[in-house]
C-alpha cells in the first residue's frame, strides 16, 4: 500500500472547498493526509476546512498570509511548500490539487494502481472538465499529454529528483519536462475526468500574458519554440492581446537577461523534446 499525501493551496474558495474535500473523503482509496493551506482568504474558506478537520482526522488546516495577488506561480507554490513542511515521516506519493475540484470516487485508487504497476512512472493525473452547454467537457487549454497543474500526483523519488516544484510561473510544465529528462514516465489517464468548478484563469492578473512570455524564456525554449508556445496558448484563449503581451514578455526577459529556471543541459533536452513533438504533430496533420 502506498501512502498518499495531498496538499491543497486555497484562497477564497468557500464556494468549492467543501465539495473538493468531500470528494476526496469519499475515495475508494483514502489518502494518509489532506493538508489545506489557506492563503490569506477573506471569506469562510478556513472555517469550512476547520469544521471538516474536526470530524476527519486526515484533514489538516494551515493558515498562511501572503499578498492578495492571484497571479499563478510563486504564490501557489509557496503555499504548497508551507504544507509540505508539515509532512513528517514516510509518504510515497505527493499530490498538489486545487481547491475547486470534484474527483471521481476511483481517482486515487487508479493513480496508486498505476504507480504500483509501473516502477518508472513518475507523474500521473486525469483530465479537467468544465461545465458548458449543459454538459461536462474537457477543458482544452493544453494537450492531453500534459497533466494540469490542478491535479498533479508525483512518486516521491521523482519529486525529489526534479528538485520539487519551481517557485515560478511555468512550474507545472517544467516538472514534467524535468521528470522526462531524468527518465521518468509522465502519464495522463483520460478516463479520470475531474470536474473543475471554476474556469482556469478566472481571477488571474491582466499581467498573465506578460509573465507567460517571461516564463517561456526562463525555461530555455528559445525564440522559435517560445513563439510557438505563446501562439498556441493565445489561439486557445482566442486572444491577440495575449499573443502580443506574451511576445513582449519574452523579449523583455531576453533584454534583461533574466535568470533561467533550468540548466543548459536541461534546456537542450527541453528544446529537443519539444521539437520532436512539433515534428510528430506536423507529420500527423
């Protein structure tokens, strides 16, 4: 049996957090701990978590105070690490989940079975769905070979080998690329459909496109692959504004010589991996 620890950073999630926790408490495979890090909420998020923690010993609440900026990246990962710091003793799988999700009852059982069956499996997750036109549809912001940042699960040795999660925007792309760099498999279980109750990016800062361009530079994508990455996300968001600011962010980081998030060798692997995928998709079209 594998011990699963779940860490959930939360900020003003009173509408959703109870549904998320109840869906985890109802799993056919229960986690060893669920740690909710309430990050400076101004609503009843912490109260709701505390009420559940008093009835379920596996739930723990941590209160954290940070700036109210909701830009993704360092804020959510700093909260994650506050939760990780309270994990003592043995665990086999560490999960970073969002606070606005409803999981199918077999979610954790499926992940654990996969980890037990495949010794080189480093990361795994399902797919996020959103409610549109009276039905739940896959949230198509990324390719289906990428695990969304909302539903990440890591085998502990893989998590440690990649150096944990980067405290920067792009952390949920770098982790998979570094896992592959170190020889781990990364898998998406498309049959595991997680209900995402709040659309991605609903509360993100208007500076998000600029920061995305900076993160692409810091991941050592290079100009050509970086331009494709910005273009693809702008297309999916149907936003020329995103494309323009994303390019400006990349150029700004280039001119300022921003520090990189990966080494030169890791960057070379990332570019080669991205180019192989681009060629594969081009040949299939």
